[in-house]
C-alpha cells in the first residue's frame, strides 16, 4: 500500500464561559497529520456499507490504528466527517454537509 497522501485528524474543544473571571475561555484545537492511502468507494461498496448511492464516500487507509479522540478530519484542505471506521485503520469519510 502506497501512502502518498496525508489526512489531518482534528480535535476541537468548544469555547466556554468562565464565571469566576467573567470571560470566555477559548477552546483548544489539536491537529495530527497522518500518512494515508485514499480512494473512492465503488457504487457496490457504497450500497453494501451504507445503503446509498447518492453520496460520495472516500476510503482512507492508515498503516497503524488511530485511537485518539477527534471531531472531524481534513483532506485536501476540505472538512470531512468520519461515517464509519474499521479497526481504527480504515475510515470512510464524506464531505461536511454531504451526508444525508
């Protein structure tokens, strides 16, 4: 498997209000870049896994499992949601706003 791309896992904590200081505390944002292999899901795979053909899914494969907490991923400077994963090494993603 050729790992020629990178995917960024993003953890983003929400902003909070601190009643003691009467100020907003800005949330933490962490990113981790991981080498990966990315490919399109075929129509057959999309139908078998998700029961849909109208949504574009990407299959992201990693060498080792990614087990840290994350909220979304970035690929090619675009935000994606993780729809499903297998063994924390294979992730099925779709662009934000495309799942439905």
